[in-house]
C-alpha cells in the first residue's frame, strides 16, 4: 500500500514538473526567437518630445499596424555622437513585421523599407484619440519636410522624422507670436495718429481757404459757365455755317436787278 502511494506521488510530481517545463518553453519561444522570427528592427529619432509614446505603442504604415515600439532612449545613450545636440535627440527602436514588408521576392524587408525611405517615408508621433497615448505613424508627406542630418553611424535602416500636424500648428503659432513680440506697436500707433492729425490739419486749412475766398470762387465759377456757353454757341454756328471759319462776317447782298 505504501509503495502504491509512493508511485502515485511520483507520477503527480512528474506531471507537475512536465507542466512547468512546457510553460517555460512556451514563454521562451514567445519571448525569444520563436516569437520574434517574423520581426526586423528599424530606427527613428525625434528632436521634439514624444509625450504619450511608450514601449509597446503601435507603429502604423499609412494607418495599418505593422509593428510596435521596442525601445525609447536618447541617441547619446545608444550611439557615440560628436555634438551635444545630437545626443539629446530621442531614439526610438521599431520592431516591424517582416511579412508586411515582403513586396516582392527580389528584396528582403530591410531593403523594401530602405526603398520606402528613399521615396520619402517619414515617421511622426501621432496622438491616438483622446486617451493621451501616442503611436508612430509612417507615411509619405505631400509637402516638403525639412531634413535632419544624422551625425552618427547608424546600425539599421533609419526612418527620418517629420513634424506632426499639431506640432506644425504649434510651431506656426509660436512664429506668429514671436513676430508680434518683435513689432514696435507703440511706434506704429504713433505713426497712425500723426498721419490722422496731418490729414485733419490739411482739411481744416482747405476749409478756411474756401471760407475766406468764397466770393472769388463763385465769380470764377460764373466766368467758367459763361465761357462754356459761348464756346457751345460758337460750335453751333460753325456747324450750321462752316464758311465762318474763312471770314468774319456774312457778305453784303447784291442789289436786285430789275
């Protein structure tokens, strides 16, 4: 009886150990080479902050999820860089699905991605709704994007960054505010007031001139009206008798003969 109980305990222990081994193998496969066999890595970087972006955030290509964020750090912590400015840029490692980058059999996924980059593919940090979370959006911007130089020896395909719509709007608003701050509004307002005062003074002077010479102005207008009437009568006479242009008066009539 004791031997039977000992055999049962041995079987139970064996099943437990086997189950633990199977679980460990599954976890290793999912988190190791087995789960990552369809992944390849690419990099991008940003000069601005990446608030809302975290490890595991989605990476979309034209709205389709093609991978996830694997690591977020600083360029200076990953690469040896010469300038302090490059070292402060944010480094983002992307884990992309190989199966979604198999466009043709003549190139591997890395070559396909490199070709996309040569055609203008850029990466932006985009907000995901109102949750405050962000994701990486890969797309081909229609407008011209200012290129950022890479001052380090990259190890993988590097997707250049592009400002998001919100970032572009914020930059434009900042530029407008800076221009307003640089404007001398007080001097501009002083010039406007001075111009209005000069115009008012000119109008006042003209009014005074008209008031002081009102009679003369009226006489001049009457003379102009008389001259115009005379010219109009002369034109009517010429129209009815053009010979007046050659003589000053009509010729005397000849005496009648009987």
